C-alpha cells in the first residue's frame, strides 16, 4: 500500500509525448432522471420518513474537497483509470441504480444506490481536458476526457496473469481509460489561446490512447479502439497531421493491431514509428485442458531463502503461462508515414522499446521463460539487447535470471545490471548500475552500487567505464553535458539522501557531494534542477548564463517548505560555489504558485537569464488553478487558461492549516475545512469527519514539519472525504499521524501508542476550537488509512462515534513477509505484527464500523479476504458493523455505480451513527426514554434503524446475518 494524499486531485501537464496534465472536473448541474425514483415511495417509506421528521432525525447536508497538484509525468501517456475517472455520467444500463429515498433503512435491496444530490452533482461533473504542449511550445493539445465509466466497462472479461490484468478482446491492459477527442490550440505570442482545431477523421465513439507528438511537432500518433456490436475492438495506430487536423490509420492493412500489454509504439524519427503489434500468425488463445496433465508442484529442495510479499494475480499453472505468452508476445513493426512497413526482430514478450537520442539504435528489453508462480512478471528472466534502428542485432547487454529471491528489506534490488538507459546528452551512450551487495540491503559493503557508462557499439576490447561508486543505493542521474551530471543515492533506513556532482568527460575531476541531507527534512530541500528539452527530444539539466557572468548556474525548483506552509521558489544556483539567488517565489499571502516547466528551451546551448520563460500555476483557497507564462527580464505575466470554478456551490468553503502538539511534544498539522457560511459562534460545533493516512519517520523534528500550503485550491475527487462539506460537516483532512522510530528503534514497535496519541491531539484541537462536537467525530481512511481506522476504533473508542474503512488489511499475519514499510518478518517481530492487527482486537471494537472493499482488489496485502474475515470476527463479537463488497472493483474504485454506492453507504453511515450523536447527553437520554415508548406505540415496522446494522451487503446480493 503506497502512501497517497487522499485530499489531492492531480493535474498532469505534458511537455513531452509522455507527460500530460489534467484538471479538476467542473460541476455538473444535470440531475438524474426522476424515473430512478419510481416505485419507491411506498407507504412504509412514508411512515418511516414521517417518524424521523417527528423525532428530529432528518439528515443534514454534507460535502468534500481536494487540493490540486503539481507537475506529474506518468510513465505512459495513457491516463490511469483511477486518476481520470472516465465513463458516461449516466452509468450502465445493465446495473440497477436507485436514488436514495428518505427510508435509508431499506438498505437490503439488490440495487446500487445514489447519494444525496449535494454530493452527486459534484461527482457527476464532466472532467476538463488533459493538456499537452508541443515540443516547440507553440501549440497545446486539449485531450477530451470521459466522465466516470459505467460498471459495464469493468464487467468485460479479463485475464489475471503474472501480476497484470489483461483485456483479451482488446489485447491491452484491462480497464484502460481513454480520451474521446483531441483539440489543438495555437499558443499566441501574448499568451492567449487561438481557436480550437478538432482532429477529424476519428471514428465516432473512438477510444483514444497513447497520444504522442513527433519530435518536429508536425504529427501526432495515437491508438483508437471502436465499439463493434457492443464489443470494443483491438486498438489500431492512427496518425494526425497537426497543421490540417486530419487523422488516418497508420497502416494500410486493417489487420494490423496494436499489442499494448507492455509497449505501444515510439517515434524512431519524424516520419517512422516502431510499433508493438499482435503477430499476424497468432491463432486462437490456448484452451484450458479439461483434465489436468499433472499436479501443481513447487519445490525448494535446495533450501533457498525466498521471502516475497503477498503479490496477487500471479500465474497458477502451465496453462496460465501459455495464456500469458499468447497475449504478451508481440511483433515489432517499423512503419513509415508513407504507408510502408516491415517486421523487425522475432516475436517476443517485449517490455520496453527505447530509441537512442540520435535515433540510430534501439534498447530492447524482453522477458522470457522460466516463469514463476510466486512473483509477478517484473521479476521474470529479463534480456536487454541493443539493435540498430532497422532491427539488426548489435549485442546483448545482459540476460538476468528469474529473481524470486530479492530480499524484502527496503533498498534491496535485483542482482546484475539494472536501470539501463541512454545518456540524455549523448548520441548513443548507455549507462546502468550494478549492485555490489548481491542486492541485499542487510549486507554491509562499500561500495554498494557502481554506475557504469559504455557506447552502444563499443570497439573491440572496450570495457565499461566506472562513472561513480556509491555507498548508498543508486537513485538515478540528471545529465547535462560532459562537464556536469548529478548522481543521486539514498538509504531508506536512515532517510539519508545525497547528490553528487560528476564530470562525465573529465576523468581527472573527482566527484564531489553537492547535497547531503535527510529526505524527511523538507525544510532543507534545496529543490530539483529544471530540465530543458533538446533537439533530439531528450531532457537535460538547463544551464543558465547571466549577462557578463561566466559562472555555471542551474535553476533549482523547490517546494519551499516552511513552518507557515510551502512557498515554492526558483533559485539561480552556482554549481561550483553553491551561491544562489532567488529569482522567483510564490505569493505568500493569498496565492499558491508553482513553476511547472521551462518554456524557452527551443534553442540549443545555454539559456540566457534575460530570455527566460517559464510556465507557472496559480491558485488560492477559493480560485481554481490557472496557468501562466512568465517572461524575463520584466517578469511579464500572461494568463493562458481561464477555467471555471469546478463546484461554485462550495466556492466560499473555509480552509485553514492548523498546528497542534502531541503529548510527547511532536508537532502535528492538519487541514481543517468548514462549510460555506459556517460561523462557530452562531452555528455551534458540527459533525466532523477525520480522514487520514499514517506515515513513518526517523525523527520527531522531521515528523513535526509542515507539508502543503494553506493557499492551495481544494480540489475534490469522486470519493473524497471533502464531499461532506456539502452536507455541513467539518472535515479534518490529512491530520498527520507520524509513527516515529528514532535511532535503532523500529517505528512500528510503538505503532498503537503513537497512533492513539496523534488522534487524541487532533480531536482535542478541533473540539477546543469549537468546530467539532466531541461525540460526533467519525474516522475514516482508505487502504493503510482503513487499517488506521480499525485500530483507532479498537484502541481509542472514546474519540470517535463511528468509522469508515475502505479496502484495508486488518490481519498482519496474512502478510508475514512485510507490509507497508515494515521489512521484518512475522517471525522476527511477532508481537508487533499481532499488536498492530485490529483483527486481533476485534473484541474491543464497540463503535459502528463500515467496511468496504473491491471484490477484485489487486493491491499486495489488501486481499478482499481481509475485510471478509475481519467482518466475521467483528460479527462474532456482536459488533455493530457492515460489510459492502463492490463487484468488479479493484483497490481503487472507478465505476460510477460503485462510487455512487460507496458515497451513499458513507453518507448513510454518517447520518445514522455520527449526526445523531450531536445531542447533549441529557437530551439524548430524555429522547431515548420517551421515543422508546412512542415508537413501540407507532409500530414502526421494518424501519427500525437497528434491524440492518449487521448486513453483509453486495449490490448483486444481500445477506442478512
């Protein structure tokens, strides 16, 4: 489970073919068809509604918000489904969806439910497009995105093979999101956008993926899938002329399909692509034998020590291995824009195709048998070769064996050559790292890693050259030229990170340390060097020249963490002297601004400061993120975008970054959101939703540092806790839950103690401020946050009225070889595993807890079985609990029906078990005494709130225990 900011929605900006940026969705005011309510206004619901109105328990409004992010460059131009949402706003016709009625106790039916309109309108808002800048920075693509996908998209058959999920019909990864259209805007000299030119020729309903620019910016390449008789076809490669906007298929033949299981295609030059295709000779998929030919046997008769995490979707037998080969095997084809094409190389399971910067060579990575039943395909035997661009074999760099035995300790790696890449500043020079500790982080050795460089086609007897020897774990290189490169190394156990300055072309210049610091110490972060695009399409460190100054300077772009919050900056940094000059800084008072990218890098050579042009973003608590061009020397600012507020109904929400202290002296922070128009002196304390995710630290000082900015715009995602601002909740978003292990101490050995102390401090603070009622605070989280939620209800029941736990793991004995950042085994730290497991404390949980989980969760450690078994343990001790299993959903939820149902379940839980607790204790007691007699006389029938507390709810089926 990876640490995620649950209150963030990520922009993705593209300044290269592989980087896009997307914007938070604007609001939608279209209401769902009222027919969804037909037939539900029964006499029983009217009686229950009337009774609730009489007793004063009618629901109050609520809602959520998430902040907008910074630059994010994904490995693929394909937007992940969990980021983009995707799909039609009306959901799937095959799934029954009903709007919430006033009778929330009728929650046993077989329908997906809808949350209140205050929440639904925000979630159903159509998304704004993703944006991609051309290599010349003079055009912007607007990539039109779909809304949330219908459940029918998730219902497509998929194969779970070797750790990945495959849509066999399309021969792609399953559940791919897609774009629905492409528009091109000219970026004018004054920073404004010209009229949109829509790419034409794409079939109606075409699903677009993998959008990339040619290096000369004259063409786009992308894949298109179309629905044929309700079934999505295999993708074909298309190209579009940027000047005319006309698109057409790349191949003349209609029988050449893209194989997008691992690779898709790459531009070899401005008129040629290398495409991963389905082999033309491939027949039907292998059929599963009706009668097994042998037992399923795994053996460790050589007594090897093999410890692996709880990976999912692994191969199970030889039939699965054959099926993996069938879908993953690709034929590489060189295709020209003039229609000619030729096959290159043999069919194989190619996982990476990387042209050299001069486009003369190809770095080809493939995997091969023998496969494994205990690790995913990333650890299968791997072969790395160098070819010429027309497919002629040059040499083999390595053929790594199956890697089942990588130790579980942090910073352990695969043996042999790894991280093999092209030098971005050279025509065709390779570099890579090799471990000297056998890949085992527990082995003490110096050096630990060695970085090598070598030409793609070395002369006879030319051995690899050592670039750098490292005592920590190699973490990558930023290249500039023969006089400058930055080499990074780090060590998780100590949080130490170092940056080295090396001169690749000067053997007589010794490497020197530029920065040596703790990765946890965000206040000391000097920033990262800004990169510029080269004429070959690679990215290198931008060198900056000042007028009448020959010093070597780079631009450091930093978050600017301070005790008052992040204040991003841009420093002109002398790489030799360490002197720096701040040439740009974010506004401190009202706005949060960041430097997104360089926009003045079209010319080769050093950049002159007086000609500098950068792309920045700007936002505030109440103003949506917009993008600007800023030009030196006057620092003239031109606004590029003017996006509307995505949810004007929450435009005046209140946001504050608060600080408080844990009883052991650790400083803590949280972001407190309050609904629009709320006045604590007039309105009194609110119900409060506490939503968080713990993190591990090595020092109290680092744990207490402030991260984030009070001025960031609160962006809202489809499952965000901030949605309940629209329902008049206070939201305590991301209160820090630091689990600290200083020195040789392991953080998790005091997990429960520190978890409870952090939660107590947060709750005390919001109560002290008068914004949250002490008996009406709910706790929730996703994944490791769900684990946190269950533990808090077990060990700090006095703090919370109820809990909401999504897709969590609750029994650590089911993840015996480590979890999260714990790298000790169950047998090495038995007490820690047991004490951290809320499953072992199920008998202590007395407050209501709502468990939700995707039925097809593929995240290591969070098997759906975790929620099933935890629910049974709770039920076995009479706990007030509810389990909702979401068919077809994975670790994150994506279908509209699923998301709406999750929101309905959450809202129902909060209204039942949080909102009513705002009454004063004496008032509650009086109401309870009088209502018990009234309800008995009124004969409330099936609307008793207690009747459905222990429901194991699956929208396909409901079981009453």
